[in-house]
C-alpha cells in the first residue's frame, strides 16, 4: 500500500533558509539534550534566531502539567552538573546566553519563556514558532501524547496562540557534549526535524502565522541508521494501531508494571475527527517512516449524530437554561 508523503524532493541542506524567523526550542529531556542542541545548531546555521528555554533536569512524562518551582535557587545540580546547586532557578547555560534552563515542567518552561526570558532578553517578545523536542523516544498515539512533556510544552504553546511543532525521535539519550561528529542518531534525527520545520516555514502564506490558531503538528521519527538517515515522511493521524497501557500484577513482588494492552483498544483507536483514510502514526513509525500528524486544541466533540444523541440525553437536565443567552442545541 502506498501512502501520501510530505516534503517530497527536499534535500537536507540548511546552509541558507528562504525565510529567517524567530524560534523557541523546548523539550522534556532537559536543556542539555543532544537532540535539542543539534536542532538548535542546525537552525542557527540556517540563519534563524533561535533560543532555548527548557527544563533544568529531565521532566519526561509530565504531560501538560504546569508546575513552577517555589524556590528561587536550585536545590541540586542541573542536568549533567552544568549548573551547580544554589544557582538561580532560572538562568543561562554558562557557554551560550541564548540557552536557558528553568527548574519547572516543560509546559511551565513555555510560559517562562514567553512571559520572562524572551521579553527581557531576546530581540523579540513572541517567537514565530515554538518547537519542542526532538524527544528521546517516540510519542505515538493519543494516550502517549497526553503523557509526554514534550507534547505538553507544544500544546501549551498552541493554546497561547503561538504556532508549534512537537517532535519525537526514537534514539537513545545522549548529552550534547558527547556528540563529536554528524554521524550519529541525534544529528540524523535533528536533520529530519529541521527538514520538517523548514517546510512549514517556506510553505506558510505571506503575512499569515506559520500554522492556523489552535492547530499544531506532532512529528515522530523512527530509529535512524547510517543506511536510513532520510526516511520517507508520511501524513498520518494519531489514531490507528495506537497503544494504551494495562496494569499487570506481579504476585512475586506485589507490585504492578505496565504493558501495552492487546489487542488494540477500540476506544483509543476510534476514528472520530480528521481523515480516516490516513494511516495511524504508530504503524507508520514502526515501519521505519516519519509520521506527521495535525493536532488541535479544541477538545469539543465534532457535530455528528453521536454528539447530538448524547446532547439530547442531557437535555432534560438543561430545560431551565436560558437559551436566549447561550443559544440552543
């Protein structure tokens, strides 16, 4: 079966960008993530004004949780001991004043960037684009999407009316200072990420935001190898072969662990919104290709017969509601 692809015919050359923009980077793996720093490097090489505001320590699986520290100083060292204990809870990398850390969750870092770092220290207040990731590990399907701090940082940006792209790779964790050349999984993942970013920049209508209000992109990249550094990119939907957890009891230890429930959960994979003809992102990435799905921040159910039937069932509870003010169903 053949699926429609995105970005056909583009190369991985970033020496010159058709349009230089202001970009904020964030993630949930920490401000010293190799994936994050490689995207930062490549985007700056392409001529963009790029800033990082990301967690001081790893904040994976935080979802959209917005947690701000109540302490003005770090109680322990930052990721990889780059920032010592006792330093301010928000500050810059000692080697780059455009790379900031904050001792909070990824979503909180989005807000600290928009409301503190950029207005006070950058030559712009609001970025043209916020990119979160690439994550270490894929964020496939709606269930994992709600758990991911990288995703949470992205949809927090979308909800703040800033165009955003969440990106996840499938490579292992690596610190930025352990990357010695461009022949490695982190750099390959970063190059594919920038390929998608540059396409969104170059394809935006003149005078319009890079993405419509309330819309964002989630990109998942498979594990890349020397024989597969530029995989096919496929337009996908979040649902379809997506996983959700089950709790597995271990009587020997008296504790639970998680596993992906089998067969696939019908509730998770019901196609309600979007184009049901598109393949699910989980299947696409597991087959070695890159998925690009569109997400929205409007959680309201679509106008279908199922929605209407539920509303009709609730109607007796709302019979005294003033329809003059709120309208009718």
